[in-house]
C-alpha cells in the first residue's frame, strides 16, 4: 500500500505485469554496528554500564511482579489497594 504522500498513479504509469510495489523505490538499508554504539555510549557516559544494569534489573523485577500478579489473577489496582499504596507514587 502506498503512503499518503505518494503521487496518484495515472493510466500511463500502469503497465501490464507491474504492481504498485514495482513502482515504489526501495529504501536504502542502513546497518548499525551495536558494538560501536555501545562504545560511544561508554565514552560519553562513564556510568552507562551501571545505568544499563540498573534498567535491566528494574525490568526483570517488573516482569517477575507481573508474572506473580498474573498467576494470582490480581490487577495492579487490586495489588495497590491491598498494600494501601498508590500505583502512581514515585
């Protein structure tokens, strides 16, 4: 499907055996070397590794809590009410 900014096709654009995909130019492929990105991040921020580790730890904790809640069939709201806390408390 063509995007909204593509020009409408005219009768002369349509040739036998061609599809819309044949008329859409291919986007260039750009690859990213994640090792280089990681090294750049480490140079810019000496605490980068610690921050990434903290984010991973927090995500693992959140996923573990979600699994427990799901196994007990409890929503976040129900858990917050049971603990007498707000879900939005920082």
